């Protein structure tokens, strides 16, 4: 018999953090079925990394970006 989601959740949350992380990695991997999309994102990330490393683009500190977003979306 398959345990209910609530029982399974309680069991998982009772695991040590490292085991929960390993389980999460496995669960995420089990949902990834679009290899072509994943490869395309990997290529984009590699290109962006190369642009940053070469100095072709400017970067901003995370704190500055967060502040800009907060200012823009302050309500």
C-alpha cells in the first residue's frame, strides 16, 4: 500500500537535512524529461559566463539589483 502524501511528507521531513537534499535532487531529476531544453539553457548559461569572464558585459552587485527591484516594485 502506498502511504498518503501527508505520511510521506512527515517521514521525509524527519530525515536529516543532507538526506532531504539528496532526495530532492533525485525527485527533480525524475521530472526532467526535456533534454533539448536543458541543453539549450546550459548553452545560454555557458555563453553568459564567458561574456562575464571576458569583460564583454558589466555586472552589478546583488545588493544593488535587489534595491533597484524593491524601488521599482514598492507599493
